[in-house]
C-alpha cells in the first residue's frame, strides 16, 4: 500500500530504530508513547484490520504476541506485567489501517482501558 505509513516503515522507506525484525514482523517504539515502554509490532504484510485476517495469515497474531512477550522480557517488564492491545476500526480506536499490536509496560495499567 503506497500511502500506508507502516508499510513504508516495514520496507525501510521510513527509518525507525528497530527493536526486533524478522521475515514476518518489525517492532519499534511508538512515537506517541502511552506508557514508559510503548512498542508497536507490525507485520511486513499489509492487512488493514483484524477483520481482514484469513485462515492463511491468522498465525501472524500469535507471532506478534510472541515477539511482544520477548521484548517485554528483554526490557525487564515481563515479571511485573504488560498489556498487549490491538484495535479494530474507528470505534475500536484504530488510527493506522495496517494491523499492529501495542506493547505497553512500565506502569500500572488501568481497567477499564477507556
């Protein structure tokens, strides 16, 4: 997708400090952090929303969660806890229409989230 900022990041057209990358996903710090650690995990493949997942790409969500858990452990927040969030469409809070997972940690999370 030519206009998708996350596709541009995944391709390397927009430079970010990558915390993790493999053939499936890229992880980097959110530019508008909502917690001391706020990392985005995005797939290289453009999938607009969670509604667009198919049987062929459903494994990505598990891989994204595994990568986020590794990062939480690497930054020392796995033991105290962290939150993983995926938003879907406008009412769900999605602002970039390329699926992504938020890893939030380093502070007490509130419930309900808002």
